[in-house]
């Protein structure tokens, strides 16, 4: 349904825009109907940039994004409105997504004014009620309340309900649960899974691998704007091949396995990757990655590695894969 | 026994009345122990951490005592606490990334800080350099401004500064929550190594992320709505939780390996009670699937097994 084809995004930085910062490099993947694709990366990996490009909030520098066959970049004027009828986003901070001096359900009123101006009042309130029930909220508990009277989980679900009022086909969920409490985040996550069951396509952007693993069919791992590994979630997590993916997976705090055990497990399975991998040049194995992941054009990292198929539905982008110098596969 | 807190009560003053954010906490931390403190937001965990180092203007000390290495901490007296801060009790604040003075080079800032405590920068400098090296930073960070460091580097720098005078108790408040996974791990492991090197005697790690505690802490204390819910060694809390709140909290965590398609997790319905006029009896009663008549009475925080305490009638076995 949604398809990214060699999408790149450059920002001009420095005096008079003399330098270029590559935020996203040659990223291609598809999201089908009824599918959750999780886009995982650390800060500065370009995951939010991709979400914003899908939502037409920023321009695409190179490549194209198509939604149901239409080029997203080519949508102008009145067509934008009908694009947003089908594609919506929900973002990280539910508290700042609302105007604190208006009641929270004003977000519904705005949708009505924009898209359903001729709808009868009773029909509209039925519709709102239906959307609220779909996100497991009690209408009388949340309507007519100010944002500060609602919890983060409730606010976040209201935003999803707002998106549901439209004939939503695709949702960009950008870190939507990272600000929520452990006890409520799983409810919002389950809600996404239910929406998926109804045929919606979801781009789930997160830095938390365990959340991505829980909900998605497909995983795309980004590093410095480029895809390093992608494929079916169980394959990426079950058989991580790129050294960066291995580092990420062995760093996730788990509840029943200590870090050292996970590391040993991964090493026993695939062996530690060594060689002239770009990842290792940036982060030699002896130094812990510090999370500084901004890429600048011209520092040798502005070319994206080609994705190589390592097994069915599992692709890895490692420069030396196939040339025999890097013992990854 | 390094730290002993008994029946500590700290309320927040508001126009509407006192918010009972910390309502009777009794626990202790042993020497060499890393105690994790976990719970939902608004359960009083940061209040507990802050009250051991500094009560801000809104916080009101109500009752209880805190003893550190045999000395009673005058936590109600801001001035008198100065003697203990940094030297005996130290803190790594929640936003360590913005904890350093942006207008000073890091070395100068540390010098001024030590001077204010009557310590000599010159004498401590070799040890400082050793620790900077230990956390994997370059010696030249001292001649840099904080803005020149990345988030993880600043975090580690603040950790070194906080523990420079070898405090007896270190309070680490949500220090990993704003970091990327790989940095998170490095920071958490550094914390443990500080204990192993004897830079700090005991540690209180406050976080909402129980899985980080499983990796680092020796014991875990779970709080709910201003009260202690359960305390036990890490393994016991994760594998054999007795309080229903702990059970639900742990079972709601998604983990690598758990998929929606195979195993649907569920959250805890409802939300924590407002603490302005907290409910009587067990505060978890309204959300608890096991609640019964006796829960109208407040369960005491008692020992239910060796090193394992909980505040629940069901866990203490008096549900007959």
C-alpha cells in the first residue's frame, strides 16, 4: 500500500547552506495493508524524518514515496486534504499535542469542521462515540475534559481515535508510547495491533526493540539514515546478522536474561563480526557506542550499503557482505 | 547497614491541601547494595529519592528518620544537610545531560565545585583523570564545554563528578530513560562498576524500567501511590513477585521474544489514585483483581519470606 522507493533526505547546514547533512539515505521498503512495520533506530538515525516525509510534513530530497500507486510528492492543493483523510500520524508527546486551554475533544471538532461539515450532529456524535469505543475509552470519561484532566494514555488514545474518524488506511505512529507508563503502554500497543487486524497499515517508529518485536510483522533497522537490516521480525530478531543489529539486540535490557548471556548467545550463533565493516570503523568493538549517530556527507559514510538477501524475507546491508572480508553471514 | 529509612513521610504543599506523595517508607540499604526503586509515574519514587538529598520548597517533611552509616541525616534542615551532600549523599539528577554549567569548561566547573566543599582540586585531579579514563572518556574533556559532548558522554561525566568524593549513598534518578539502548547499557554498566570499584558504598537507582533494574540492581523496591508495595532481591521480584501490583507490572512488560500474535500482554486497568485525599485501606484496591473485604484495612509492609517484604493481605497469607 505504502511504498518507499530509494528515498533520501538532505538538509543544508552551515553558513549559507554550504554543507549537506544526510538524514535519510536510499531507504526503500513497503508497508502492506494489515501490516505493522517497525522502524527501529537510535537518535539521529532518521526514523522520524521518514515518518514526516510520509506525512508530507517535509519534502523528499530524492526518491519517491507512493501510497496506493499515487506519488505522495505530487499531491498538491485540494488533493492533500483527501490524502490526510487516509493517512494520519500520531506523535510522541501527547501532552504537547493538545492546546491546554481548549477541551481535549476539540480535536474532534476540528476534524468535523474540516471533513464532515455537513454531517448531522447526532450522526457525528455516534461517529465520535464509535471511534472512542474502538480505542477502549468511555466517551463520558473523556469528552468535555481539559487535557490536564486526562492521563497520557488517554490523551494518546484520543489522538488515535481522532485519526480513526477519517477513513484511515495508514497510520504513522512515531514513538507513541515512549512517554507512557509501563502499565498503560501495553494497552496502546494492543490497540495498534487491533487496528492492524482491521486492515490498517501502520508504520511504527520506535527506538525500543522489545516494543517493535512485540507488535510488528516486519522490522527495518536504521543506522545513520541507512537501512542496515530488514525483513520479517522473527528473522531479524532471531538471526541478527548485521553487527549493528547485534549490538542493539544485546543492549536491550531484558527481564529474564542478563546482558552478558544475550551477548554470549549471539556470539555462539554467528560469531563476532570483524573486518573492514564501516560500522566497526565508526565503533571499534572495544569502545562502547555512544549514540552519536549524525552522518555528514563526505565523511565516507554518505553511501548506503546495498541490501543483500541472506535468507527468505531477510536483507542485510553490510558493505563487505559477499566480498568475503567481513564474516557476517 | 548503610542507609536506614524509617517511616519517612514527605508531603507536597498545595493550595488544596497536602499531597501525600511519600507516606510512610521504611527500608534499608546494605553496604555494597544497589537497590532499584520502581513504580508508575506519580507513585512517589522521585519524592523518596529527592527527600534524601534535598527537599525543595514545595516539599514538607512530616515524620520519620533517615540514618546513614550511623549518623542521622537532618533532611528537614536544608542548611544542615549541606555538610552531607556530595560527600556522604550524592545524586545523579534525572536530566544529567543538562546538569552541567554551560558557561564553564568542565574542568573549571569541577574545580569550583570542589572548592565550594573545601577540597583541593589539585589533590583530587589524578583520581579524577583515572575515573575519566575508566568511563571511557578522553582526558581533554576537562578543557571542553558541556555542549561539545554528546548526551551519553555528558551523562558519564556527570556520573564521575557526582561520585568524586566517594559518597556513601548515591541516588541515580531515571538516568537511563532518555538514552539510546546501546548508551543505556554502557551507563548502567558504569553504575555497577562504580560500586565494584568502591567509589560509592550503596546506591539507589530510580527508574520506571524494571528490565534495567533486573540487569543492574541487587534488590528491588516497588512503590505504589506513595507507599511501599514490595521489596525483595531482584531475582525474587522478577521470578516470584508476591504483591499483585508487582505481578501485573512485570507481566505487562513486552520483551524481546514476546510477540502479540503468540502472547497478548495486558496492562493494568485504571490509573493510580490521586494522593491529595488518598483512598483508605490498600491503595491498590481499586485496580486489584484479588481485592477482598479485608483490603479496606491498610495492609502493613511486613516480611513474608527471607529478605522479602510486601504490603498485601493476600501475600501475607492472612486472607482466610
